[in-house]
C-alpha cells in the first residue's frame, strides 16, 4: 500500500484548521499544520509535503508572499499549493494564482466535496 499523501495546512484560525484536519484525515491524508506563515514556510521547506493548503491572510508572513517564496525556490517549486481563503472576489483568485498557487478553494468550505477536491488536485498534479 502506498504512503498517504502529506498535506501541510497553513491556517491561523484554530476552528478552520481542525475542520480541515478532520475532513482530510478521514479521507486518509497525513496532515501537518502550521498557524502562521513563517512556521508554514519552514515546514514546507523541511518536510516537502505533497500539497500545501494555504490561508492567504496569515500572521507573520501572508499567503501571497509565502506562495511566491515557495515557487521561487528550486527545492519547493514542485509542491502543489492550493489557496484556502475567504478572499473570494474575482481578482482574488487571479491574484492567488499569480502569487504561485496552483488552485483555489473558497471558504466557507463545501464539507461534502472538500476531500475529493484535494484528491483531484493531487491526481491532476501526479507524475504517474
């Protein structure tokens, strides 16, 4: 059996973090978490997760800058980044993609579809 996909969830709201953790662990993913941008950046660099779920409004280092730093670094550029944000204006999606995010999921989450959305991002990014 293959290893579960490792997902780094960078989210400063404890309730949102727990909901995401619960939904993804139920779906069989291994979850790593960080509650601010600097901790998230450090964990992404050291642990090289398969996917980063990134809140864009974070303390210390916001998601816009964090995504840009990960994509500009050769050792983390391959990591899939999905913005997970309440910023839902049409320009926000474009801005997240321009910052380096590979996808965009708006809050509040669609609880019924969330895990399958993540699985879809991973499947579409697979090199198999």
